[in-house]
C-alpha cells in the first residue's frame, strides 16, 4: 500500500528482543553490504539518550565512582565516551531494574547492536570479548590487474558499491599479512532449503603481527574463480601467508594454477628431513571431525585473548551466532552463516604458522591469463 516514490520512507522500529525472527533478519540484511535491498540500519544506544544520566550528590561521590570503575565501565568511557553521570545511572539500573544482572542491562539498554542481539543457546565465543571489537565501516570495491605494457603488472583497488572486497587498511610496505580462505560449498542455510541463501566464499586478511583484520573478500563465487581472486588479493597484501581449506580439490588445483608461491601457502607437516616438493594433496588445511575442533579452538583462543581483532560487523555477527548445539557440535545457528568464522579461524592458523622472516621475495606471478578480477555489479555473482 506504500507508493514507490522518492519521497516515501518506511520506518520499522523495534527493540532487539534477541537473535532470530523477522525483525532481526531484516536488520542483518540491512547491515550486510551485499544485501542491503534499499533498507538503512539505524541504531540508537542508551548513551545517546540524555535522560539516561544521574547527577552526583557530591564531588566525592563522583571521585569514588571513578576510582572503582571496572574494566567494562572503563571501556565504555574510552571507546564510547560514557560520562561519570551516565555510568552512575547505569550502575543504578543494573542494581535495581536488572536485578544485578549485567547481561539483562546489555539487552534492555544496549550500547551497540551486537549487545542488543544476544544469541540464544550456548555461544562458542566469548561475547564480552566480541563486544570489545572496534567495528568500523570499510571501503567496498574490487581489485583490478592493470597491464601498461611493461614487464610488471600492477594491482589496483577501485571503490565500488556492493563490491565483493571490503578493505579497512591498504597494504603497507614492510608489513606481514596472513589470510584464511574458505571456498563456498553451495550449502543453503535458509530454513526453506530452496537455494535462497547459499553460503559464501570468504577470504579473511589480517596483519600477521598485530592480528588486526585489514580486508574481507566475501561473495557467492565458485571455488575456481574464488581461488584466482584470493591469490590476487594475497599478492596485493605483500604475498600474504595463506591457509586455504583443502577439502575442495578443484579449489586447491585452481590456486596452484595461479602460480601463487607455495612457500606462501600452508602445507600439512612432514618430517623435517623430507625435502621433496609439496604435493597437491598436502596443500591447505584439511577439515575433518578432529581438525575442526582444533580449528574452532584456535579462533576461540584468539578472540578470548584479543590476539585477533575483528572490524567487520558481518564477521562479528557470524561469531555471535556460532553456538554449541544440543548434540555438542559447534556450528552456526539455524538460518545463519559460518563462512567468515571459518575464514577467520584459518587466518589464525596462518598467524601461528607464519614462517620466520628470510629476506626472500617470492617470484613475480605473470597473471598472463587473468586480467580482471571482481564484479562490475551485484548481478555478476556467480551462483
């Protein structure tokens, strides 16, 4: 009944009420740069409401609160600018209305959208650690290989709305980077199972030393095309050390065909005395029932200890919805994705396996058959 006119606006307003349901799903689509669909996500946290503030009876009372701030209150001040008067109001609300339960306060009076949507079930990752992640908007776009006729081809990033690649920090000379690659398996995570919401191919790029996320490649592209794009992205990030999932042989073969140096790719361990060249079945991380527990455990440790920093809200929301099911299996909630979670975990394995600095530079990749990477528009998704 709403006319489709430029001056028309539809506003859907609600409290979060936890993860799941139509409102939550619409919010997640609005926040996803690949599936915005015309909706814009707006969030108003408790710190934005002037009435959520309680003055102190005396200066001594304010000083006493400042001296007794816990870690979360200090982070509210340093990361979100909370005043002592606002923290005073917060303490009063937690003690009275929330019956001393800070988790109730997080859901009733959230500071961030992630606090508002609390996951049901047993979360795998430490939610308090996830709430400390400095989420920020990145620059979407695509990579392009430019050939100016010389012997060396140049890789350039050009901004593009709904681009498959989002970057937060461009490659910096002298920095070491790591990457995790999870190719799409074509699995539909929607409840209808009619192909409406298949999984993504995801590349997670992080600074190898600081653990800070610098880029995210996320698109519905098939394994071969994904291998070519991921190899180019890793090359742009100073020949990033890559841990690809090895379960798809076609993906690994395509990665090898790109000419990406194998010394920059994770290989399953051999005896130290074995000097043979790597065989294709040894390249990448093979995910099995046993290795998956180790893989997820590595991501758990990195998030809990804050040795890896997530800046993408898409990655963060997948981590929030990654839970322990009643059968003890650690996986995504119904209707959610886990591609970014696994790519992050592969990147953490890459950080742990990062070779020592040798001063060697990988040989240049000619890329003679690959000129353009990325999509010209959304409709170019390779479903």
